[in-house]
C-alpha cells in the first residue's frame, strides 16, 4: 500500500479516537508498519490498551487522555507527540459520534451543539494544533473522518450528525487547498456503515435497513478503513488532496 517499502518506519501518527473502532484498527495497522503512534482518546483505559497493542504489534505506542473538544488538550496532544517522538508526520482525526438517533424535529440545542463540538470543533482544534508543526517540517498529512451521511443527509435519524460531517468535508476541502503548496495534504474518508461500537445507538431495524442498501451485503470492517488511512498517508498518492474517499461496499446512496 505504500510507494516505498518501509515508508512508515519511525514516522509518527497522532490518532484521535484510538481506543475503539476505526481509530484502534488504524493504530494497529500503523504499528505493523513500524510507526510511532500517539493513541489519543477520552477513554484513557482504552487509549492505554491501544498503545499496548501498538507496542506489541511492531510500533512504538503512547497513550494520552485527550478530549478533542478542548483546544488546550488538542494542543497538549500535539506537543506530547513532538516531545516524545520528535514531530507529527500524520494526523488521523477519528474521534466522532452521532451521539444519539433523533428525528429532525426532536433535535434540541444540546444534541446539536454536542454533535458539532465533537465532530467539527474537535477536528478544527486538532488540525489547528498540528498544522504549525507540519509547516515547520515542510510536510504532513491529515486524514479526517467524514461519513457517507454527509451525502444522504441523515433523514429521520441523524440530520445533526450528517450536517456535522458535511462541515468536516468542507473544512477538509479548504484546509487541503490552503496548504497544498506548503507540503501538507488533507483528505477525508466517507465510509458507509462500519461494524464498530459507533452503531450501538442504532436500532435492529435501522441496522437491517442500512445492510439492505449495501450491494456487498455487509457492513465494513474497521481495518478496511484503517488500510485506507495508511494509503492516504503514504507516498503512493502524493497528488491526492482536498477530497473525500468513499468506502461503502457499493452502497449508502439512499
Ligand atoms: N462506524 C460507522 O458506521 C461510521 C461510519 C461513518 C463514519 N464514522 C466515523 O468514524 C469515526 C470513528 O468511529 P468508530 O466507528 O470507530 O466509533 P467508536 O465509537 O468505535 O470510536 C469512537 C472513539 O472516539 C472516542 N471519543 C468520543 N468523544 C471523544 C472526545 N471528545 N475526545 C476524544 N475521543 C473521543 C470514543 O471514546 C471512542 O473511542 C467517527 O468520526 C465516526 O463518526 C463511523
């Protein structure tokens, strides 16, 4: 998946949401490639577990309890990666959630604000913290988690979340283009449904209707997104920036 063998050896990635699901799978994949992985998550115990797995899996892992909705904690996370590993080559913003399902008319201020704080402000703060380091190094890659939801709009269950992921995609476009001539690439991934604890808030009926809409007949696996993160960060796609990659088993266009 990389242009050059050994490309990731001793390079450093910061992964938010690394305690679970897609972030955790990505941490293991980067460990396999010999990378340094800062595993950041609100769930400290899960972050420690993920970092242990990195150390067992061929990389150097470090855990950090980070709330990405705090500008200060996002800054501390990047400073920690710099002091422990010497820099930040890659940032994967995986922390995110739909928080709960809701019909549009029942979305209240609290759900709207918490959804945007986590999914939009979290990505905004982490990118603002990492980009100065990347500018100093003259290179860097950022991968944000968007979602197929930004194309579907989340009717009946998650307009709050789909709107937030639309903002993530627009931010990705802007940041990718703003820094394109300074060695920084910024992309997002827009998955269809992936089999992780993210889906614990979905009813059996909703899960079935999502599955029915996927030509491959199954949800994606977290490592299938993690491998895409690796590819996007690699030197196999140096002309790709400011766009999203859809990974959805052929479905999700309801
Ligand atoms: N699973 C899916 O079907 C799916 C589909 C499309 C997009 N996504 C997106 O993929 C990303 C990863 O989701 P996942 O499926 O791995 O979910 P997950 O629930 O397994 O993992 C999310 C992680 O984010 C962490 N987190 C939550 N709030 C945080 C905060 N404030 N600061 C730091 N960490 C925090 C959680 O503790 C958890 O470990 C999310 O952005 C999600 O919106 C998921």
